[in-house]
C-alpha cells in the first residue's frame, strides 16, 4: 500500500486527506481494523517512536497513551502493586499475572486517566491477550503495535462494533534522515531528531549531591524520552519508570511545571485511603468515577459534595479532603524525577518541583540564571544533571 485515503484532515472541512510515501515506496503500516484518521496517525507515529526508544533504553516493553500529539502517560513494563491496581481500575482482573506489556499500558493509561480518556495507544511489543483485555475496557480511539497475537487481534476487532482502529507497523522501518513538513505552503526541512537518550547524556551532574541511583538514571532517561515526543514547552515527572505528570504545550515553563506537578500530586492523592475508600454507587461508569475523584481531590470539591450533588455519585456523603490532610499525604511522595525539554530560566520551577517530591532533575542547562537554579537544588539536596541539549518538539 503506497497511500491511504483518510476521511478528512484535522477537521471535517479539511478535505481531501491522505498519508503516503513521498518517494513512492510502500507505507510501513497495515490497517487491520477500523479507519484511522489524520490525528490518529499523528498520535500513532509519534507514540510508536516513543515506545521504541523506551524499549531500546531500558530493555523493557513500553506503552504510551497519546492525546492530541502529546503523551498523557507512558511507562515501561514494571509490575503493579495492589494500590496501583486499585487506582488504575484493574484490581478486578488477574493483575498479579499481567504480562510486562500489560503492566506498561495499565500504568500509561492509569497515571492521568482524565487526560487519557479517548487515547491512541502505542505498544513497543506484539500486543498480547492481557494487553488487549485492558484496552477492551477503556474508551480509546486505537492502537499501534509491531504485531498482535491471534487472540489479541480477535478481542480488539470486537471493540467499537468492529470499528476500533488497529494498526500494525513494520518495526524494521527506518525513515529518511531528512524530514519535511509544510506550513502555509512553505516547506520546512530538518534532520530527524535521533538523539540517543543514554547514560552519557545525564553524566554531567552539577549539584553538590551527585548520588544518582540506577533507578534514578532509568527515570531520567524515561523522562527525557517522553519529552522528545511531547509538544513544547514541556516537563515530565517520572516515578518507578512511568510518567506521573506531563506538562505539555505551555508557553511558560513554570506553568508547565505547575501543571505537571499538579498531575503528579493527583496521582499520589488518588492512593490515599480516604480516596481509595470513597463510597461510589455501583451504577456509575468508570469515567464518572474518574471525574468525581478529580473534583474531590481538587479545589472545587463541593461540586461533588454539595447536597443534591453527592447523591448522584456516592452511597453516602464523603468527608471533605482538607487542604491540611492533602499536604500531609503529599509529604510522603518522594524520589520523583523531573525532566525538562529546555533550561529552567528561574528557580521557581525547582521550588514547585520540591513540593511534588522531586529528588532528581535532568535539564539542558544554559540559562543565565543556572547558578540560582543549582543553588536551589542544593538547598533541597537534589541531584541535577545538565544534558547540554534541548529537546523541543513541534
């Protein structure tokens, strides 16, 4: 297949639309089910590169959950624990025996369930039955993987009444070293972003504390790989091999840090017994539970706790999760890694990161205020590596 006609472009009025190879060669994909759209393919191709890089850097299967050409979540395939199984809504499944790939997707989808709603999934490995069963129960637009087991493909083809988008990509496909795109009729050309995210990249530690654990090295690489395929400006909070907060596409870097930090906080607040034990009605959907939790742990909690409102979601009225209780619980969030696609221009980013348990930081360096940023890291005993290279993505 040399080209694939699409229903429309970014929006229904943008016709005609297609994907094709400029040199007339075969497309590196097959559509096994559904009819993927323009944005689906943007998510799929960016997501595939991300999980391919994660697998190469860590040796573990990887998954990502994309929305509007940025990852809502991404993870490598480390085992779940009971608390994560509960907040990711997989505790009713045989989660202790999940394949590594299924663990990766449970983590990628579960870290920020609000943002992952209606995602496009990318998998580094052949999709197995465990992973397909997870995908089956989520609201999702489609999936791309290098292959599918017979059982997995049968499960996925039943989703959305047979219209779920399933794409198989040739894992051996290597694109041309130069890439092109048009804006307003003008063609842009650049070399592909092929930077290797490895130990050498994070070896320049500029803080007084230089104790970088193997787990922290892994998480630094995970954060930088995620940023490589996230719309800039971007920062990424990572813990235990998975993104717990991605701040994407913000003009102000500190706004990125606040956004991603709040997502990381929400991820950890969802693990608090007070949230885990919320008395939900059996009749509400998974998405309605996600929405209710997001409001309950936020500043507008009375939207779900006011008389006439709580009865729609809960069997009994929950107590308010106070600001003091939330801060006390968040003090238990430690050992978090923060990556940034460009330098931190002010130390306010570090102050905000500290509130979300950040211990390790990877950023390019190069700001005229690097010394102030390093001093703030030293104040909190953080370990920071300067990579020396920016990772803007547009």
